C-alpha cells in the first residue's frame, strides 16, 4: 500500500478510537438474537471491536484496489462512510444489535467483490447473515445481491447471477429459520422522532438531489441499464421498511451506507460511465463549496447530536422537535 | 475561476447552512437558571458587577408595553439576542473575507468556519444559551472590526469598558483580543500612529483594570439590603422560579466560593488532560504555525509583536488556575486565536498571511487532512464546568476507576 494511504488508514484507526470513546455508552439494551451469547455485554464489545477491524481492513482493500487517479476520491468516500459506520453501533440504541454481525459479514463480502477472489464462500456467508440477522435481507443482503448482479452484467459470467440468487434465497431461508425458532423481531429502536427525522430529511436535501442527479446521468448514458437500475433500487427496501417501522436512525444509516458503498465499488471497478458522471458532479460541488470536507462534516452534525444521541437531555422545543 | 464576489457569496451560504444545522441540532429551548438569574442584577442597586445585562433588561421592561420579567419573555429575548449575535459573527466573516486577498482565502475560510461552528454550537446549547459570554465575545468581535478598519480607534476604550461591565471576567477572557490588536497596530505604525495606539492602549488597559478592581473588590457593599428584591426578580425570570442561588450569593452577598470548588478543580485537571491529548492534532498545527513565524521573523519589533500574538491567550491563566469553568476558558482561548489571526489577515499582515497559507498548504497535502473537518464536531458544544459532554463522559468513566474526585 502506498505510504500516504497507510497514513490515512492509521489516521482512520485513531479517529475510530476517538469516536468509540465519544459514542460508546457502556450499556447493552435488549436485542433479539439467535444465541444467548450474542447478547452478552462482553461478547457485544468483542463484536464491536471486530466490526471496527473489519471496516478498517475493507477501507485498506478499497484504497489498494482503486486506480491511482481516484485515490483521493476514495479517501473522501471512505471518510464519508466512516461518518455513519463508526459511531452507529457504539451508541446506546444500536450497541449489541445483530446489524453489527450482518455488516461484518457484508463487509467481508464487499471485500470479496473488490478483490474478485474467494467467491465460493459467499453462499455460506449469506446463510450465516440471514440466520443471525434476518433483517439483513433488506439491508446488507440487498446490497450484495445488487453488486453480484452488477458483476454478472459487467463480466457476463453466469456464476454471479447464481451467487446473487443464492444470496437472496439463503437470506430468505435465514429469515424463515428465525421465525421458526421464534427469535425474529424487527428490533426497531425509536431513537429519532418523526419530527426530527423530517427535519433531518430537510437538512439532507442537497445529498438527495446530488444522488438523484447522479443516478439520472448514469442511466442516460448507460446502454445496459438493468445493472444500474438494480443498484439504485436495491437500496430502497431498507429505507422503506425501516421508515414504516419508524426506526429513522436506521433509515439514515442504511440510506447513506448503501449508496456510498455501491459508489465506492463502482469506482474500484472503473465503471467508465460512473467515473465520468462522478467527476462532473464532483467538479460542480467543488465549484459551490469552499471545502469538499464540508460534504463529509455536514451529516456528521446530525449523527453526533441526534442519531447517536445527545450527551445531555433537555426538553426539545425547537419548532416542537 | 470564480470572481471574488461570487466566491464570498458561496462561502457565506455554505457557512450559514452549516451553522443553521448545528443550531437546530444543539438548541434545547431552555435558558438555564444561571443565565436567567443574571437578569435580576441591575444598576438600580448600585454600580455592581455583571449588572449591565440586567440593567438593559430592566430598562426594556420599563419602556416596552410587555412584562419582560417573565421566563417566557426571557426565552424569546434570548433567541432574538442570540440570532443578532450570530448575524454579527457572520458579518465579521464577510467583512474579513472582503478585506482578504484572494490567494489567502482558503486558510482564512477554514479558520472562520471553525470559529463559527464552535461558537454557534456553544452558544446555542443549553449550558451557554444566553450566557453573558456571548456579549463579551460580541464586544471582542466589534473591537476587532474597529481595529481592522483602523478608524475611530478611541472607541476601543468605551467598547472594552462595556465588556467589563457585562462581566468583569472579560479582562481575562476576551480583552486580550483588543489589547493584542492594539499592540500589533502599535508596532506596525509610524511614530504618530505609535503615540495614538500607545495612548489608547494605556487608557483602555488602565480604565478597564480599574473597573475590574472596583467590581471585584468594592462594588458589593449593600447586598443584604437588596437581596429580597433581587430574589423576587430572579424567581420571575427563571424557569419554574428556580433561580441560581450560588450566583446571587457570590454577586450580591459577596460569598467566596473558592473553598467549595477543590473537587471541581480536580475534575478540571482530569478533563483538561484528556482534552489536550485529544486535541493534539490541532495543537501540533498551531505550534508549527507559530514556529514558522518566529523562524521567519528578522526584526526585534516583529519578534515582540508576534510574541504577544502567540502569548496573548496567557491572560486566561488566572482563570485556568483559580476558577472552574473550563468549558468557557477553552471557548475563549479558541476564540482568541481565531479572531486575532483572522483580524491580522484582514489587516493585511503579509507575514501572517503567508505563514497561514504555508501551513494550510502543508497540512492540506496530507492524506488525512480531510478528517480535520470531522474531528472538531465530536467536541462541541463547550459547556461550563465540564469542558464538553465528551470530556465529562471520559472523566466520569476514569473517575469511576481511580476515584480522583468525590462526586
């Protein structure tokens, strides 16, 4: 790995440690799990540690696999992902949830997509993910399915469509197992009120506009649109399902994480259409903002104060929020 | 390449949206008892400390056709005043950008963004919402604008006096900004200018010091006679009538609280240790910046001038050593360096401009530099006795293990 990327990863590790200190509440609430040990406080801490290690390894792989011309952009994307990924499962409401396990497995699978090796272990991982975290069907499994379908369209290798279908079927099997065993719940947490969520949506409108413009530009230029349509729409189930369940923190988390990881993988794959559109959008943002870093810092405000919980609690009375 | 006017417009718009998001996320719709109880103090009881704000409020109560001595009105007043303060803060940003040469824009914008983010978060959050520090910082910003414009410099005297009248702690917390900028103008000016700035400096320093001594040592003489009236007002302007009794004991009755504060000092020491360690990236960059300045300076006059710029925050030392509101001291330390550096850039101090640009370019090229945008957000808002919620959390955890302080 290049020296500047090594320094970046070291800085990310230090940031992760500081974020753990900032956001970790040292409290485990009840969350449904297939095994009692997954709800043990010490084991939950170990899982959180593994999650942090896996995410750093994935970031290192993403940087290594990115073309030289886009290294800086990948660092921005990684920093953007970390704004959501690092604090989310340390704070009170989401520490100890099975999402951590799903994401550990999911990130390993994303890493496999990036390095284009060890595909064979993907079905096993899909089954494990589905059994431990049935809700991963609409979150991480949807992303892996979309990425595998994209690989099929890109490489025309039928094994990827097989992997994609097996991934979804095994996730469904995991859901069925969890219902049969009686531990399935949506495990919804109500950390963010509807009013606050609507206000967050208002604050995040610029990102929605950028995302939609990017998608439309890609679709306009693409010959075979199916892979892109699949990638764009596979992120919606998590948003819709958790929106209906009123778990708005997860809506924000998965809404951003899904599309950021998808964009990162497309950059690594050097998808020419995506690269051209990405550069256009990047330059338009650069022309408007004094620093690109603000794109990353802005949603972190919401994560710090609302999604990951305030450090003090008083009456919430700003326009009734 | 964008023209300067468009670039400033984009910067201001980004800044306002960013600060609006912070304000929404940190506002909690309550004026704490300490901050509302200040309104009960007034000059109708004599020329006493911290009474300017209360006097203005009582005057408005007398003039306006609404009963201001009610908590709900206090809250509305606090929102209006805070909004006005942010307008002043943004005007300072706009004013500095207009004066700055375009090649030095980026580092200046970075400092201004940082200042705005920290300030808006701190003065919107519950601990410091409508705190008198807001008025002191407003006075400091106005002083900076006067010094940058370099017109009617004599106004530094009444402006600084107003700062002391808001809170005598102004002499340690925000007065350094006015004094250091006067020193910089003194060293940069010709003989006639040196006399002008020297006289303004001497008069301002002497009169404000005199005011401080009056407020601190002599102004609290008739506390027992007025306490009931003050209490009645304090109950009226505070949420559910819960006023801050410690404040009134100290300010009206002259009770010395130092003996009771040793355990808080121990907590401060622990929190400051954590804060310094976690702020090392920023401290490192600041030290590097000043090292470059002293290495590049040749003349003795410039060495002395920049020494005052670097060391000006040391006026905070008595507060750090004797008082316990470390959140406020950290806020004012950050404000000092940000406002002074921005002012010097706006004043066209080429040496500072060039050094700032060099530092900016050096760290911007690092692969991890973009994380510097994210990092400060974890520390805001600053509180009062606790530096911030993050340090409070860390010190509570460590104290649970070592038992350093007893609460």
